[in-house]
């Protein structure tokens, strides 16, 4: 198979692994649903879940997931300001302690830094998240990382949004 000439200009057909192996894809979706269920049971808001999905996708560079989860975050009530500064969340006062702990844990699980850094981030997360929240956030992060890897590997395209035609005036 040939390589991509430049970003977004494929020279050969991509293999969408989710379509090629639908049973595996369904299993991953099932894991995602169970992770969301655990988050709901732990009291992790859907808005925070989407915030985590966006941050993980930023780190991994998954354009497809960023496109989807930024839209989902906005629908869940997230603000454009917080989304705009999400990559620099540590440098703002716009996030709650729970959100900061969840973001720190998400970054640590996603990037797998050295042991000292992981221990520090884990201790911070445990200060602000109870066991159920910590576990739920961890599963959300692990699952989102898997979804990112499916989309990146498959090179899922981000299609331009179409502007809706204005309603005809009568």
C-alpha cells in the first residue's frame, strides 16, 4: 500500500479496521458503553466525560475524534472558552478540582510518563477523586485512547461541514 503524500491526501485506499473487523469494533463500543455507565454511576458528568475525550484526542492528535467530541462537548454545555484553553488547563483557573484531577489522570494514562511523574499525578487524582470516580475516569481514558487509535489507524476522514441553506421566505 502506498503512503500518504501529505496530510489528508491519500494515494491508496485506507483500510477502516472498524469496518473490516465489525465484531471487534462492537466489542470496543461495548467497552465504551460500560465505561460511560461506570462514569454515570460514579457521578462523573457527561460534560466532564466529553472534556476528557477532547483532551485525550488532542494529545493523540486524532482529528476525527476531536471533531466529534468538541461538538459533543458543546452540546453538553461546555463553553468555547474552556475548550479553547483545554490544552493549557493547568495555566487557568477555569476548571474545578475534580476536572483538574480527572485531566491530570487522563494525561498520565495517555502519555505514560516516567514513574515519578505518574506517582505524582496519581496522588493528585486520588486527593480529588474517590475510588469510583478514579476507576471510572481511568476506564474512560483507556477506552478513548483505544477509539483514537482505531480512528488514527483507519485514517477516518473529517469531512467539511456544510452550511445549511437559509429557509425560504414566503
